[in-house]
């Protein structure tokens, strides 16, 4: 019908989206935080006091990206992005590049990206494929020891908060995929979307989470099964009016 504004959609994703590609999640039996103490590798203090340890942790994770591929859930979200007629935004807490490799364009990495580094001296943000050492020189300003992974560590401010807040104010369909919902502010987005009046709130996860109460629909199962099904359903509903 002419004049009708098409519904807007926001996706919030977490580590469960990439789990079936072989990227470790954070919590749970084989989670990254089971083998590492967060404060030793993922805080600004850790980087100040033990930069080698922090670099080693992120170098391994960056190298690990070379052996993984996008899965059916990443691909389905790209289909949704391309075919959804209204505003679309995918906010990911993931620092891998699997969404981009599947073709995602309307994507915000609120916790940064493994394949980017940031210079604490000249503030340049640069694409980065290789290992980072404490002796690595910044390609922009040539200072050594100033490059850090462009990852949002605990106690730091996530990226793109203004854009995300704006999207949550007008969202009509909110999808939350593969996040345990324990790390704020992302864990608060579902509540905010609901408070702003979002009617369709769908959570996809293997199990109920600490934020499940905010959702009107739950899909329990692996993302590679549930997300493609859900995307097809949403697109079919929309085309049937
Ligand atoms: N399909 C769907 N959901 C899954 C799958 C899967 N195949 N595998 C795991 N999950 C779910 C788990 O049940 C869990 O709820 O994904 C969630 C992963 O939770 P976390 O490991 O806590 O990851 P995430 O929520 O992304 O963590 C948030 O914490 O440490 C920080 O910065 C880090 O961005 C990360 C943030």
C-alpha cells in the first residue's frame, strides 16, 4: 500500500552465531573464558601490564579466522539484509569477519574487530591480518609498542552506541541470535527495544538465556538450522502482507 512505511528490523548477534563455523564462544564448557581469566587478556590493564600475553591471545584468535568459514546462519542474515524492504541493521558483538565474508554490509561491530588494530599514539585504525608484537611499529606514525587489537575490552565503551540507540527507538522486529545476554550494554538492547514499543521480539539460542523474558518468541536450536528457517518465514510473511 503506498505511503505505508515498511517495518524496520534489528539483529543482535553473539558468539552462538559463529559457533558452528568453529569459532569458540565465551561462556559454557568449551568457552574462551573457561580457559582464560578475562582480566588477564581482555582489559586495558592487562594490556598495560602484560602486553605479550594479550597479543598472544588475540594473535591466536586472528590466525584462527583463516581456517573458518561463514555458516548457513550468516548467509541467511545476508539474505534478510538484501531482501528486507525496511530499515535493516545487524549489530554484532562478534569480532570475527564471518558476516562480512558472507556479504553483510549493514553491520556494526560493537565490540570491535579482530582484523583491525588501533594505534594508541596516532589513533590510526588499520586493517590487520598478521600477528601483533610489542615491537611492531605503527605503519602510520612508526612508533613501536603502541598498536593494540581494535577490540572493546571489559570496562571500555562499546562502539556505535548512538546509531544502535537510534535504531532501537524505531525497531519493529528485533532478532537476538546466539548471545547469553550477560554483557551490558548489549544485554539491555532487548529490554530497550520492547520499551520503545517493538512488537515482534524473537530470540534464537540453544537454550533460554538471562534475557529471554523480553522476547515474544523463542526458537531453541542451532543457529544454522533456526536462522535460515526464521528468515524464510519472515520474508514469506512480509510478501503475503
Ligand atoms: N546456535 C545458537 N546459539 C548458540 C549456539 C548455536 N550453535 N552455540 C552456542 N549458542 C548460544 C549459547 O547458548 C549462549 O547463550 O550462544 C550464546 C553464547 O554466549 P557467550 O559465549 O556468552 O557469547 P556472547 O553472548 O556473544 O558474549 C558477549 O561477552 O566476553 C564478552 O566481548 C565478549 O562479545 C562477547 C560478549
